[in-house]
C-alpha cells in the first residue's frame, strides 16, 4: 500500500511515519510516474530560481541543500522521459 503525494507516491507502509519531513525527492521510498512530469518540471524551475537567488546572496548552505534535491529531480525527470512506461524511484538519497 502506498500513500499518494502531489508528485508521486510514498513507498512506506501507511502505518509508518516518515523521517523525511517534506523531503520526498531525496527519500529512497519515493516512487513517481510519467503522469507527474509536469509537476516535476515546474518544481525544477522553482528550484533553479531558488538556487540562483541563493548563489547571488552568497547563501552556500541553501544552495547545497537545494542542489541535492535538484540533482535527484533531474535524475527522476530524465528517467521518466527515457522510459515512460516504468515508475521512477529516487535512486540516490544521500
């Protein structure tokens, strides 16, 4: 059983609590499908703007945290575009 999210599904059983508060794109239990590509692309644009603004302000930690999410999001988008018939799981939760 999975839990529906705005941009995919959480693979954790619904009885378990998630230790990744609002960090689905870096969670190894996150699964998504091509139907969520528009949301992923929109989130990528938002993250690019956040990273750009943080770089301009010299906020290295904000850049670092958002780059990790952005990198995972890029992998997810690429995976879904390359093989639209398969769900894409977050590959790297580091």
